[in-house]
């Protein structure tokens, strides 16, 4: 091979090596380039009763139509498909990180468990672990609001908890029929215990789908006439300066929590349970006995009084 031919081959080989090196390193910039255009967002949740913080250690006051004192027993709920909204009314999904004990992404659905009880004091249903935050990413930009659902998406709801991934594998959050989940488990009790005056010692708020047919354990297809998922829309919300508060006083404002007039103790989503009238009204879900009966969120989440933005 003459000298000029050899120089050409060497040059070509050098270019090929450079091309291989570029091909190896390029994905770091290109495959992850979108990360430069996203930002992390954390939604922090808290529980209040009006303006007072809620905890397992301190009695609650002023609940229900009788302005009753109560003790917290449990406070957990599922939040799904969070979206941040822009000024022009468009919205983008909050993309969760890796699946873990409190967050699950499956297909196009995202669900998180918010757990605000610590298994201490009057909270006898859970454990010491709490989770008050949902963290994810969105495209860089300015966002002025947030919308989400309290509930589990249908395709993730009717599954066997023994084989379901976290956070859908919690026995305490499972209904006993059609393998659906309790979308929330909010319970308050008579602070005086057995010596108290409540006719039903615990007032339960268990939201879940009703009118369901088909047993998934036998391979049957499940359908529910009333989904009972609560839509939450906060038109003005800044996650950097505000947190999302669930207000138990607002949730129970239209109900006497010391009595059980009919149905299950408290409101367990029964369509004719009188204790559900005020609860479903606060959540703005069509309730069977109120004439709507749809079990769907009314007004797209506007008008509900249970969740609100408050300063951190």
C-alpha cells in the first residue's frame, strides 16, 4: 500500500473511531435532553378542621351539625392522575418517578396513597409511616392551578390485593366486594370512648364505587353504575408556596356524626344512607337519593369544599 493510500485508511479509521465514541456518548445528551425542559413539582398535603391542624394526638373540635368534639382514628386516601393547569386552561400530567410504596404508574394512569395518620394516639387503624407528598415532573413553564381525583382509576381498582402492586395492596383500603378499593378511609370517634354519648362510636367516611357487578376473582368483567370518584380542581394553586389541605370540618359540616340513622355507621357510599347526603354534597358527587344518582363528579370538581389551597 502506498503512503497516500495508507494515510487515507488511517484517517478513515480515526473518523470511524470518533463516530463510535460519538454514538456511545450522544445518548447522554439526546436521550435525556428532555430533562432540561422539565421541572420537579411536589404537592404537599395536610389535614385541618377549619383552621386547626388535625393530628392523632389532639382532639378535634366543632365537627358536624352539632359542633361535636371527636378523635381522629384514620386518615388515608388515594389521589390519581394529577395535572397542573396553565393560565390558558390547558393542563399537563404530573409524571411520577419510579413505582414505590406510595406511587404507581401503570399505562396512562397514576395513583398515589396519601397517609396522614401515624398509628399513634387515637389513630389505631394504620402504622407509624406517613406520606404527605406527591412528587413528579412537568414540562418547564408557569402553572397556576391543579386538578386531580380522589380515587383509584377503574382499570387499577378491581384487582386482587394479594397480587396487586403497592400502594394498592393494603388490606385496610380494600372493599370486601368486587375487589375494589376504598378511595378514602377517614374515621373519627367518640373521644370519650365507651363512656361517651355517640350512638355509633365511630363515624366512617369510606368512599368507593357502588352498584358493581361481576366478580373479578372468577374472571368476570366488573362494571359499576356509580364510580364515586371525587374530582378536585383548585383554580389557583402554587405548589412552591401552598399545600393542599383536606378539611374534615367541611367534609362533615352537614352531618350529625354522633348518630347513625340508617345504613352503615357513617357514610360508606350507600346510595340511600342518610349520612351520605352531607358528605357527598361537600365532595360534589352525585348521590343516589339526592336526585342525581350518577355517582360522578359534579361541576368538574368546582364547588367542592373538602380540599383547598393554603399557605405552607
